[in-house]
C-alpha cells in the first residue's frame, strides 16, 4: 500500500526531529540503529528441536539478534565451530583429547541433559517394552544375533511371542553424536564390541545383510517406521515422533542389571551418579552410569564454541545467549525442556558451564 506524503512546516519537522533525538538520548540508542548480530548454530539433530524452541523466545527479548539453526549432525557441528563457519556447534559428543590439543581455544559447554532410546518396529509387539541389553544390541549390529526370536533376546523376554524374522539394524550415515553415545553404550557393556568396533561419531559398522543407513534423527524415525522388523537408536527429543509412528521403545539394561525406560527420574538418577565427576572442561561420558535406577544412555548436550569470536560484539552476543540457555528461569526452565524430554543441568554443572561461557570474547 502506498503512503500519501504530508507536507509539514519546516519548523514542525525540526521540532519533531529534536524531540526524537532527545528521547533517544534519554533512553539510549534507538533500536533501529542497533547492529544486527547473526549467530549461526549448526550440528546435533537431537539438540536441534530445543534450539528451535529457544530461538523465538530469546530473539523476542533480544530483537537485534538473529539465530540461524541447522540440523547437520554433531560431527559437522564440531567441525564448523572449529573452522569458524558457525559460532555454535551443537553436539551430543564431547571433543576428544586429540581434538582439544589441536584446538585449545574450543570450549565444550553442556547446555542440558538428554537421553537416547532404542526403538523397533515389530508388527504386533510395538506396544510392549522389550528388554534389551548392550551385549544383545552389539550382537544385532555385529550380525551375531540375526533373528528376533534368537535365544539371547528370548532369554531377556520370556513368554513374549518373538517372531522368527530377520532383524534389520539401522544406523546413522552422518557424523553423529547419537552414534557416539550409542556405540559408547555398546563399548562400555560389551568388551568384544569395544575391541573390534569401539565408539565415535562415525564407526566402521560391521557388515550386516539388509542393514540400513539413515540421515539424522528424522531419517532414523522414518526408516524404522517404514521397515518392519527393524531396530534403531533415536534421540529422546524425537519421542513424540516415535510415539506418532507407533514404534516400540526398549527397556535397556543398566550397569546394575536392571532394565529401565528413559524418564526424568531415571535420567536424573544417572546424572547424579556421574555428574560429580564432571571436570572443569566438562568433557565426560555419562553412559552406563552405576546405580539401580540409572538409565544407561544419557549425555550432556554440548555447545562447541571458540573462546575468541570474530569481534567483541559477537563475543558478547554468544556469551549472553549461552548464559540465557543454562539459566533455570530462562532456557533451562521446565517449560522449554519438557517439550523435548530433556533435563535441566544440576546446579554444579550449570556453574561449570557459566565459568566456561565467561571465557568467550
């Protein structure tokens, strides 16, 4: 719609201009003159849904900040934070000692606590929570356990009519923090897997006939939903999608030999047992924690960030954003975290994260 021009007397225009300047001087620079800060966040598809909840809330109160989020996988999140392409690399995995030695300016900052589920699509059985263990999952992904009614699975699930149908294991094809924590669970619970495959954001998956690869957590949900008799590992922030796809969710065996589902209580129980061991740089695995009630696959969700941003304004913007995310009354509030089934950082871990965030310049 075109706007009609109005001819104001010169004196009136000058008075209006003077009044505008006086008001701006009283309250600081006018918002229109503030520099727009563009922050790039990329990486973890598990953390991606939470960032997309955070962004509208944060930018509403910080209108000069724009945040671009991308779900590219934890491996890309780490590499693009290291290279400077992104200001924040989201990752379910902490960087290795070798990576830190090569990049001593990079911080690994926990923002929240999440978990991972193991999901399956067995027609007629998806309403049951089958019991599965690390060694059984290692056997499935290593082709040593090929059928759903294999003795090792039947032993954990007596009386369940498991089908004699070949299992289709699905794994991530991108560099993935979900792969990192899943293969840690296999490694920490199964010596054979640890010595032959080990763990990482990418691994050399053993050859399993019919196995499938998928991109990101959305790809994992879609693949297992479309493939009867398949199994996959999926980040807990996709629990709603798993429910909508009517997939089964396994009870996983913890270090104490108990089979647990990922609930707020079981995630917090695991975090309580290992959180006290978290070092100042906060790089630690929370996988396979001790404790009768601990869920075995939980992790810190990390912001991978350089402590030296491109200029002071960007440093301040990143520092303020991350401080907001870990505040119990702001980004770490239950109203945000419950939407993705995450748990807030304990007070001690939040304090460690604040100390790391303060290093960003």
